[in-house]
């Protein structure tokens, strides 16, 4: 049952079972979970010929391009680049709207993605492409699925979602950002395959896993009442927990905080 104190303007707080059911019943999440299972099964054997074909294809300009690609495009979807972009976006939106929600979403999304990808890596233990053997359950590597592929979809997708949610950019800018995310995902896949960092199916499955984590994060945002995180903001004369003014003497400060917090 949902719980709400009498007179609480922030809406009902869903129970754990309600949140779990809300996440499990999301149609997009179900479709992506099924796609993740299918990709895992196909990667375990039926798609090995495609993996081997792409892995054994010629690499023109290998010596000239290898280091520039490692130091440049290959880092675009790494956590060392993507997480700071997400962090700056979350902090800026949190400050503008006087809400912890962007920061919470920015932490929950990557954490859930890392848990999903890391558990699959340890479970399937796929060998590295340089071994020439795309089989699972090999002690020589943890290639499957690709964390960079998941980062490209989850982290940059979450940045785009937050920008859309808080209307931080015009629609034409949002469309261009969406194209940029697609470009980052394609570029990351091409570079990782070229450098023998991942099998082709590693990258495709990683992107599906990142999409699943992104959809679940968006669904969680819709399940939690907005006021629960808006009223936690401790600045501009608000009480940390209930949104009431800290003192009658802070009149103008409270008004400023209340108008900012309403967003």
C-alpha cells in the first residue's frame, strides 16, 4: 500500500512491491530484457561466424591508426569521459531546479548498468577477440558484454533524458543531441571492433543492456513522486526534510527558495 502522511502535499510514497511491479511490468523494459536474452543466446554460438568474420577482417593502416584511436575515439564512451559529462549535467539541473532528483537519477542509472554488465561478464567469461575464439566460459577474458557499448547508450542517453525532462534545451537541439548519441554508439562499435577490443556481438549486447538500464531508470523516475526529492533540497531557506521555512525572519529568502523549488 502507498503511504502518505495527512496533509503531505508531496503525493503518496509507493511501497517496494509497487516499485518492483512498476519496473517489472514496463513494456519497453520487458522487450529489452527479452532482446538481451536473445542476444546472449545468439552470441553463445549461432553468431560466431559473424564474430569471426569481422574479427579476422583486414585492418588497413593498423600501425598508423591504432594509438590515435585508443587515445581518441575509444575514450568517448569510457566512464572517464561519459560520467563527468553526466555529472556536470546532473549538478547543473539540480541547482537550477533545487532538487536532488537529477543527482539521484545520475547515480542510480550508471550503478544499475554496472551491476548488470559486471554480473554478465563474470557469469559468461567470454574470451578476448585476440584469442580468435569467441566461446563463453573461458578463463582468458571477460569480454561479453561490452561496457563501452552500454556506456554509450545508458550514460549519454540519461543525459539526453534529463535535458528533455527539465526542458533544458530547445527541440531542435534535443534532436541533434540524439543524433550525436547514435553517432557515439556507432563510432564506439567500429573503433572497438577495429582495435580487437570486443567481438561484434559484445558491443550489440552491451548496447541492449545499456538500453535496458536506461528504460528502468526512466520508469523509476516516473514511479517516485516529484516532491520527495524537491523538498530535500537544503538551500535557499528550505528545511531539509519538509520544505517549511526555517525562520520567519528569512522571508525574502524563503520566497526565493519556494519559487525555485516548485520546478
